[in-house]
């Protein structure tokens, strides 16, 4: 594990403190200004003014003459009068020199106050407030134009986030199951830590690394691990953050991103989901997207243009490398393309061990067994498996996670939640039992089939019952294996027809899978003796959609008819083969269905025991060693009754 040098740590820490303390002082100053303005407004509009009534000077003199006035307050030319009933009046008095002697003669109490004046700060505020407001607005917009981070007037600034030292670091120890990818990316860390070691012989540090793989395989986690190991500034941004509704914003953000990277070199820039901006230029029905193409062009120039970006390594991740522009993938831009595959059985075991460190696990949990039972799972799937097991254990008020929790979690992730509330008729349960039993028996008696893992009639998700197989991981499949798969697919439908003399809609998924497989055997893989090793399928993916929208046919109608005949013949042969197996072993089918109706779940070993009991000394076709012992290296297959 690599350590971060103190030379690199201090600037990063200093920058983090600056960016976190400055907003505190800004907020404090803002609240102080708001408080001051509230006080001034309170003094201006909320002075303690008692209700006063205006009367004429003549009426005032008449009230004095009748001795109805108790007190007079003289404030300039204003008189605040209080009568004998404690009512207050406000009078504007003229220049009358006889008024005070007259009041004294009538015994009126006289008080004098200076004229009322506004506070000095209110005078300053009223006179200077418009100017202060204009200057403040001008300063605000100027600062916003110069600042980044998605603020007003900063459309062209990069939205890349700098990973701070205070965030939880991810290292290569936290990444498991993809050792080859880790090894290749470990060299990037060496480049950043000791560049002279590689450049002294004339070598050039790679400018870009493209991580490719299916969703959930750990591409983003690998990039975070590189940042944690290298100890250099790490900028992360999503591909969709470049494009806005304003023209030229994407290219401007790309320029600003690399400007920041050059200032902090050596550093790493990570762009997640780069296919959002790196798609093929000029693709689509209506031509290219100018704004997106401008962004891509600027990215191409920044990666390998006239100006060098030494010390800036670009790491990108995508699960659609097929739609990326060829100019982006050439050496000098993305020098390395690292494939992050789905983990094998050893990788799944390591990933499960990493995630199980965070949870209390019972002693009966066998990680190897779990890894064998989760073929085709990605790192994200395995993390979800452990999380679901923890939630199930918590629901059951357990202190530790045991093997039962993990098995229930696996079934839930595979098939969905068990539908306990569903009301199932006994007739439907019986039909499902024979349907799934038909799949299992055909698979067990025919050669070159996958090992039966589990048969269940417990409804989960959209399936009324499921037969699980453990397929062998192989690079190729052979014709006899595919023919056996076709027969297994029709096993459920044929069992219903033999036992009940009627068929249901539960075999719809089986028929669809068998039809697709038969078409591929004839049209794609050339497994027809009459048609020969020719391909009759030209499928062109449209880049702008990312999927096949049309299928071109460049053969005659006569050839199309022969293709249909060959497909029908394959299906017919498979149907006859499955029918023969079930007719010969109808007693075993009845016993298996009874066992399913009683226990709801029958394991593969129990099926073999049942067959050996009813057929002593039978020589069953042996499943491959890999399928028996590790038969889980590929995604599991299932035959489900809907």
C-alpha cells in the first residue's frame, strides 16, 4: 500500500480548510448585515407612538379657557395636549407670544422638548441606501462571474469535485475480484509517484485510461482506489455535467477542467459515464448534435493537442465502449483500455469477504458455497446480497447473519420476494409441480445438460415456480448440448400434456427461449446440414439508439422457407425427445410432483436419490465435474412457470 507524502498532503489540507472556512465567514457577515438592517427598520417603523387626535388651535384655546386642559408639551411648533380626561391631542401652534402666559393663568402644566430629529444612521441610510444597493449588486454579479461551482454567470466553469483528505479513502485493499485490472492500474499509481523511473528510458506516461465493463463491476470504485493510493489531487465529474442548454458551455467546461488539472499537476481527472459526451460524431437519424460534438472536439484537443498536459492523467469509465468515437480511443488519448469483467468464483469469494467484514457473521456461513451459488453476480450484486441478508437477519431479530439468511437473500435477489399472500388453487399448484418436475427430469435423463440445482413451486416475483440449473462456464457450446437445452425447455409443457391431457399458458417463457435458441442455431451458428455453414442474420446496431431496430435480409424467399423448415425440425425433434423421456419415466414424474407438493422445494441431490430409489442401478448421464463441484461459473439458468 502506498502512503501519501507530506509534501502533497499539506496543500490539499490547506485548500480544504480554505474552501470550508470562507463560506462560514461569508454567512456570518451576511447574518450580521441582516440583523443590523432589521434593527434600523424596527426603529424606523416601530417607534412607540401613542394614538393622538388632531384638533384646531381655536378648539384648543376654548378648552384652555374652560379649564379642560391638564398638560401641554411644547415641541417646536407642535403641541401635545392632555386634557382632564387623559385624552391626548396633537396641535400645530402658530407663533403666539400670549399663549404661554395664557396657559399659566389657567394652571396648565407646561413642558418643553426640542424638535424631533431622526437618528443619524437613519439619515445616512436613507441618503446612501440607493447607492449602497447598486454597488452591492454590482459586486455580487462580478464575484459570481469570476467564481465557479455552478453559480450564476458561471455556466462555463467546470463542475468537477476535488476529493478532500477528510473523505473516507478507498485503497486497492477495498477492491477485490478483479486482480488483473488492479495490477494494470497499479502502474498508473507508480507513474504518478515516481515518474522519472519510467521517463529516464524515454518512456511516456499514459495520458488516459478507459475502464470498460458491465454495470456494477467496480469501475468507479477502481478510480477512487487509484486516488486513494496515489495521494494526488483527484477531480471527479460525470459526462452529463458537461452539456447544458447553452451553446458552448460543454467545451468551456472541458477547458476549465484541464486548466484546474494543470495548476495541480500531477493529478487525476475522472470522468464517469464518458459515453454521454464521447459518442460517435455524426451519428443519428437527424445528423450530429453540434453542442455535444463541440464538447467532444474540445476533449480530444485537451487530451492530445498542441498544448501538452504533462502530469494530468484522464481516467474514464463506460459500459458502452462500442458507441465511443474512434478518435477518442486511439493511442495518445486513451493509451490503455482496461476491461473490468464479471468476477469468477474466486473473485466472488473475495468480494463477499470484503463486504462481510462490515457485518457480524455466524460460524456456519460458508463463503465458498455462497460464491458457487452466485454465478454471474457483479460486485454490486454481491454487495446487495450481503445487505439483503443483513436486513433479513435484522427483521428476524438475530445478532449475527447465518447461512439461512444468505440463502433467503439469494432467492430474493434472484427471483424476488416470496408471495405468501397469493391465493393459489390446488389445481394450479399441482400443474406447477408437474411442470417444473418435467423440466428437471428431462434435464437429468438427457446427456450434455446442466446440473439441476433446485426445484421449487414457491411463487416468487412473477414466477409460479422455478427450476434452477448450474451451467458450466465454457467458451463454446456444441450442437448436441443445444439440442438437449431445447428438449429441457419443452419438458414442462409436455408433462402437463401427458398428465392432465391439457396445456396451460405457463410455458410461454419456455417457448420463447426455445424459439430464440433454434433461430440462432440455424441463422447465426450454421448448425444446419441442409443450409450449410452460412450466416443468415445481419444485425446492425444503430449507434444513436444503442440497439437493433431493423433486420436486413439478403437471401431469397426460397432460402427463408428452408430456414423456417429447419427451425421447425429442430423444435420437433426436441419435442419428441422430451416426450419419450417423460413417457418412459412417468412414475418418477408422479413421485417428484408429490414431493414438490409436500415440501415445495426439492434439491438436485434429492432428485438423484429419488431416481436411484425407483431405478436401482440406473446409469444416469454424468454432469460435468465443473457443473457438479463448481457448476456456477456462469449465470444461472432457470425454467420458470409464469
